[in-house]
């Protein structure tokens, strides 16, 4: 029989604690005694599942091309931004590479510009000649005070998706629409009470009045914004007020828009309303088409896309919504290698084609646009080549200037839009109040620690 | 037992009278005094690291405001004065109080009623019912919110299906006035079964003789409930009341997911949600710490008042 080299009964407190102690020592040895893997290691944090799946397939190719390199992909989902914030605050534990969402980046730009936790990528982009190869307006969401903290993952041009069958049934040919005035006229024909019970059964357009998403897209299309390039608050400009007046009029005066069903455009409730024929059109970025395809495949063939109506004849026919960047953190011990991984995942043609196949996302790398896949007919849109339309619109996308106060501003903008649409305030009052609040917030911070 | 251990102790002490054993001897002599502290040490160590330090640190933080990621600036009570002038904080406080009152007036009576029914000898299948009512607690708050997002679905949701009779699609999560009622009802679904278990345990602990005595005195069912059941349940009611109140004031995940961040017009915003937004979305950690401490004082004051009113400090 197996015998211990000492009497286990004489161990203080007996056998149980002895076993626990042994297990503790063994596991400690296992954790700390593990031999360090050889080669270079990189950590890459991601928050979007589709991106994670794409890189899972792509990273082994990079590793095969670069022996000894190990790229560890970690998908934290929605909580990733909070984890990154904690890592940057504690100056410990941040990854080498990280993707950040467009509405989340602002908070990472607070404080002195030199204290921002991301590496300024402008020198690398310029020295390697990448600036000319990418859509330049798309750097604005990821830049602040002349520094570029991230490379755009996408462009996210917006089109108008519409139900061709239902508009035609109402006597409207949507391909003839050129301006918002045209759309309002068409919308009035298409917004109808079909069964005569006094309730509208189909609305020409669905708009989100809970959040800034649709209003802000329209404002960008107009050439406006919340902040200008220098960081000044311009949300109470005449342009912004006119746009909000137009937005509220679609609900209250023209009565051709319905508020989004559920909490956002991707809510099951909204999809149900679409399937019931209650919603005839929607402002859709490229990624939203991907969501529709995966969430409501049964609507395949029912949608078609046109450029957004312009504010004036000959005006801009698109805008932008959403986005992701990739950045290299200052905590990275190997920024050169991180830069190579970045280029492989963001600037590699086969990878970008694969991305469009799965997500319908148009890449910011212009040289990838001539790939045949972008001209292929899209069955979901009844054979219309969506890629072609998106690429045609991409160069005309408006800039969206980033600002450290975006999160606070957007939170208050949501309230302002809702107050205007529900007629608690006029658009002018709502936006003037909002601008005053955000200016006061910025002034307070500047008063405390000066201009940064 | 006492004799044995003393004998062993004496033996141990006498064994080490030689000089090299003096230190060891000292330890063994002191061990009865030291041992209790060693046993409770892990708790205090963890408490200091994970509670004490963060608590003090957040109190200090509330007197500062972050200036980006690397430095901060002393603002004194500036964060507190800002907070009391912040309309979104007051709205969040109002929503949170609304939820707390809704929980106490709707959820607890329902929980008590369920407990009484399940305690009655006339109800069959008690075990299955008990499990059924308790089961929602086992579901994580995030999933509850996702499930109820479908339940409140404007077009196809279960709740509106019932309301089809009235011919109206209610935007439960889309119209300001319906948001908090929707959150309260979800809270009832999730927690009534949990509180029911406490009440049930309390009911089962009431001595049967009290009811028999009441019956002998000619008390009706209602009189027995008022004069026997409720007074006997007082400690349980007090406990459930205070714990539910604290839980209500800390409400976060349910409305955050249900309303997609508190919209529209902050109708679903709660104090903890506003704390989270300030700390993590706006990078105003000092302000967030301030909200945390104000919430702590609100909870402390309400809990003490509740316990006093419910007579928990009274000697039995």
C-alpha cells in the first residue's frame, strides 16, 4: 500500500487541511511555473461577434506567414469598452490592439491630448502612404486635435431601403425620388389607412425618436454636426434647428413617419412591424442590411435601395451612421508588430472581400472597391447590386468630428429630440437648451483645469 | 474533551523546556489567544482589500474630478453641489423611488398572498407551485430583461395581445408614462416568488396553538390573520421590507437593458444607471463616486427609519 513519507495524522489540523495545502501548492506551481511561450505575443480585444468570427479565420493566416507570432483574440462583447477604460485608468492590462465603437471613443479622448491611451497613427499612415488609399473623411471620428488614434474599420454609408411593392401599390415610383420634398409628397400617398378604421396601417418611414441615430444622420447629411472640427458646440446652429424642425414635421405635420417599434431599429418589434407591411422605408447603413438579412431572412426580395433623398436638388445623397476603429494602445510592448496585424486585418483585400460577403460592410480601402463581389446582384434586395450603390455613395460621405464630450452630448441630445417630437419644446428651444448645457459642462471643466 | 486537550497542552508544554524550544513554546502557549484571530483573518483581509479600501478610495474620489486618464483635480464638495442641481439626477431619483414604492406596495402583498395560499391545506401541488413561483429568481436579470422586451413588444408582445380587446398597441417601452410601470411589473414577476419563500418560512414558524386559541375565542379567519399571523410575521416582514427597499434603490440591469439605456427622455433612468453612465460613459469618476455616496446615505437613512418603524430595535 502507498505510504506517505510522514504521518499525515500529525499534520496540524489533520488530513483535510493537508490535502488542501498540497492542492494549493500544486496549482500554484502549475500557474506560475508554466514555461513562457516562445515568440512574440499580441493581445487583440474585440466587442463585435461578427468581427471576432472574421479575425478568427484571418489570424491563423497571419501567424502562418509570421512564424513565432501569437495573436490572442479576445471577444468581450458589450462590456469590452468598460474593461478597456479600467485598463487605461490603471495603466495596466490593456491589450496591444483594440477595436472601439464610434459612440464610445469620446470618453477615451478626455484629458490632455498627450495622455490619450492610444498611439497616434498619423506618422505611420503618412510615411507608408496609406492616407491617399483610404476615404479621408472617415478618419474624422477617430481623430482629435490633429492626431489619428484609430483606423476606420468601415464607412457605413446610408441608403434608403424601401418596400418597392407597397410603394408601387400606392402609385409611387421610388427611383424617381430625388429630394426630401419629393419623398414627403410620395410619403403622403403611401401612408394610408387601408381598412378604413381610422388608424394608419402603413407609414412611409420609420424613425427613431428615442435616440439621436436618425436625426443625427440627417444632420450630418446636411453638413452639420454636434461639434465642429475645432471642438466648438454647433448643435444650436440654424442648420441643426432646421433639421430638427424637418424631423419633427415628418411625425407631426406630414404624419408620414412612425416612431420605431420597440427600443431601436433592430428590435424584434420593429422587424414584426416591417413584416406586417406597417413600415415602408427606413434609413439604413450598410451594416443594417446585414442585420436584416440575418434577423428577417423571410423578407428576402421585398426590399430595394435608393440613395437617400437630398436636401436640395443635386445635393448629397448619403450620410453615415455607426462605425468601429482599431487602435494600438500605448501599453503595447510591441507596437510595430501590432501595426503589422492591424494592416493585415484592415488593409488586406481578400479579407475585406470576405467581410463584405458576411456583413455587407464596405471597406474604407478604395483599392478593394473594384472587386467583382461589390457588383454582384444581392438576392435580399431582389437582385439589386447593393455594393455598387454603396461604393458610389462612399466618396460623398460627410465627416463626423469626434469630441471628448460626445457621450454626454449624445445623452442630452436624445432627450432634446424626444422633447421636440413630443412637442414639449420647440426644436429651437430644445437645441438651444442642449447647447447651453454642454457648453456649461465644457466651461466648467476648462475653469477647473484650463484648456487642454 | 476539556480534560484531554488540557492534558495534551500540558504534555506539549513540558516537552519543550529546553532553550531551543522557547520560541515554539511561546507560540503554543499563545495559540489559544491567537487562533481565533487567525480564523477570522481571511474575512477581514478580503474585506479590507475588496470593501474597505474601495470605500475609502471612492469617498476620496468624490472630492476630486478626473482630468483625463492620468491626473485628477481637487474640487471639494463641488461634485455634491453639482449633483443637487442636476435635473437628470432628480429624475433618476424619482424613477428609483417610483420603483421602490411600486415594489413595496405591489410585490410584497402579492408575495404574502402567494405564501398564504401555498401554506393553506386546501391547495394541491404545493411543491410544483413553489418551484414555479421561485423559478424566475434563478434567471439572470439580463435575461429577464430580454424576455420582457419580447413580452412588452408593441406589435406581437404577450401583454399587448391581451390588450387587443381595447384595440390599442401600447408602446410600453416607448412612451414615458408606461416605462416605469413596465419595469415594476417585471420586478414583480422576478422577485415576488423569492419574497414568497421568506413569508412561507415565517408562516410555517407560527405556532399552531395560537390559531387554536384564536379559534376558541371565536376569531374569524380575517381576525386571526390580523391578530395572529401579521404580528407573528413582523420580523420577517421587516426583513423583506428592508431588503426589498435596498434592492429597489440599487436597480440597474433591468431598466438598462429593457429600455436600452434609460430612454426615452430618461424615463427609465435610475440612480445606479446614472452612476454607471457618469463613471463609464462620461469618464466623470468623481461625479459617479459622489452619486454612489449619496445613494449610500439615502439607503442608510431609509433603512434605519424602516427598521425603527417596524420595531426591530425594540426589545421583545
